[in-house]
């Protein structure tokens, strides 16, 4: 009976571990998307910096101000994206810890099940050995 209960607890712990694993995978995907978005922002910045007006070009003050303002906004977006990435990295690290704790719990419960099974096996072996010993003793008593 105790072994059956332990198997049920292990099953529930494994389900919880699987749920934590799924959450971790989802968070890693979100982090990856955020990193890709940061990479795209960086590529846009490089592109627009490459489009910078050269000293030989004639520009209006308004055009230069718009260009500068655009690059400033792009820089702000990159800073915000970096903050989002840092946030998601922290979240992934926390989720990794939750998954790891659950994983360790499952391993511990499985070890407990193995220990209980070994105890039951020893008990059954001892009972079998007692029966054999009793049978042998009775056989000797009959033939003595």
C-alpha cells in the first residue's frame, strides 16, 4: 500500500516537473524573440547610420534634426529592448531554479520508491527463506 502511494506521489511530482519544464521552454522562446528583436533594432541602427548625411551633402536644419531625433528614438528603443532582455533572462533563471527544484524532488521521490521496493524485496526474500528453512526442517524431522 505504501509503495502504491509513493508511486502516485512520484507521478504527481513528474507532472509538476513537466509543467515547470514547459514554462521554462516558453520563457526561453520569449527570451529568444526579444534577443532577435534587439538584433533587428541594431541592424536598423547600423543601416540608418550608414545613411548618415555626408559633409558634402546639403541638408536642411529640419532634415538633420529629424534624422538626429530618429536615431535618438532608435537608441531609446534599443535601451528598452535591452531592459526587456535583462528582465526575461532573470525570469528564465528563476524558472530554471523552479524546474531544477522540482527535478530534484522527483529524483528524491524515485530514490525513496527504489528504497521501499528494495525493503519489500528483502522482506519477501526473508519470508521465502524462512519457508524453505521450515520445509527443510520438517523434511529432516520426518526422516530422522
